[in-house]
């Protein structure tokens, strides 16, 4: 545990979070700092490249994916305060301490989002959300398949030109940077979604967009709704963080031909939608509020629109 993390400690205490939840959040903060330090030296410690494994998503596992995943699982298990975990990298639920029914919290995470950008030094990040368990049965997946609106805290850490952690609850959304000893120091509090005109879409999927989405994007480009600029990093957490600070909307629609979504509901869309809701933003799958969707499985994929209400309203009228 990082020593003298007083600022984070007092921030969390002032949020009236109980000490077990504070310990879980400090464990996540420490883990994100460790991941950040490792990423920055990954080129020289042979952590760039792939493990040769294929994960449950059918994606080639990057060495840093595996490292970040194992670190979070190990540290959260050692905290003794986590009842159950769900990870993008692991097919089924993770029981940190079998029969430890005293622990209250369920943690879901994408250990390293955007990992296709690792070997080109583009911003990547860790995304997480924390829930209260529903029952004392560690084999009951319903503890993981909760609606996003049930989250208590959600957040992310982006590993970019600087390392920034976002922590969000219904009370406050704040940003933290880390000093060289890993202490999280608050830089922004009571964050509200920015209002710049930015849209963030992978337009190479144009032919698979619905007519509604095509007319929406054409409207944003037309200048009739103001002058928009396009930004797309290809790392969800990075695109989300930029829009949270500056404004705008991110969209990864369902494929209109296959009906498939790409982004994962439980550990990508729900945490970011929870943050959007807490910061005057909005999030949907194109029809439904993301936070109201009852997950059917741990790795369910959905269409995803998240960001300023302004662009979401324009889409409704498209
Ligand atoms: P595409 C990264 O692999 C990821 O899951 C998200 O971080 C990102 O938004 C998306 O995929 C990018 O997908 O199809 O644009 O490369």
C-alpha cells in the first residue's frame, strides 16, 4: 500500500465511503500507479508484444494486458474486501477468497483498454466499477450482472502524456494525478462534461451504420449544428476522457448488418456511462439508457453512444 496517501484517504473519507470500500479504491489506485510505471518502461522490460494467447474476446493478448490483469486480481484479492470480480480478460467470475462471505464488494474491470495501441505509445487505460454484492453466493453470476445504475463508484486511469485517475460517485467526480511515490493528488473536483463540438466515431464503419446514424453524423459535419471537429484515438478510455474534459460525443454503433455491438457493457460501457451520468452527460445503446440495461452475460457487447446531451439530442432528431 502506498504510504502517506493522505489526500486520497481524506477525499474518500469525506465522501462518506466506508473503510472497506476505501481500501478497495486505494488498492485500485495503487495498482493503476504500478501499471503506469510498468507501461512507461515496458519497452525495456520486454513487456511489449503479445503473449501468444487468445482471450475470451477472441483477441490476441498483449503482455501488458496479462500483466495488468494479474496485478489487479492479485492486489484486489489481497485486500480481502472483494467478494467477486469480473475482468475483460477472464471468461468467468473470479472468486478472490473462496467462502469469504464477509467481503461486500464486487469489482468489474477492463485491466488495459485500448491495448492495440500499446506498441505505438498511444494512450491506454484501466476502467473499473464497484458494486455491492447482491447475495452471499459467490457462484451466483447475478452479483456481476447488475445494471450499471447500481454502481457505487466507477472510474478509470488513463496512461497518456500524464497518468490521470478519475473517480466518480453520485456525490462527486474528481481527477487525480500521481506523484513519484504513487500518491494520488486531486487536480480537479466536481467535474462536469465539457461542451466543445467534437465527435469521435470510427468512420471506416460507415457502410455498417444505420441511416439514422449516417444522417446524424452528416448533420454534425454540416455546420448547421455548429463547427465540429473529429477526434478518434481508437482507445475508448482515451476518447472518453478527452470528451469528458473538452466536450463532445463518442459513438460505436451496433453493426446494422450483423446487429453486433463491439464494446463490452459491464466493464467498459457501464463504468463510463456512470461517470457520464454523474457529470451531466448521457449514454445509450442507440435506443436504451446504458445504465438501465440488465446484462445477460459477463462479456455482453452493446452499441455505445456516450457524451454531451447536446449531440445525443441531435441524434434523436436525425
Ligand atoms: P476499432 C480497443 O481495442 C477497443 O476495445 C476500445 O478501446 C476502442 O474504442 C475500440 O476497441 C476501437 O475499435 O474498431 O475502432 O479499432
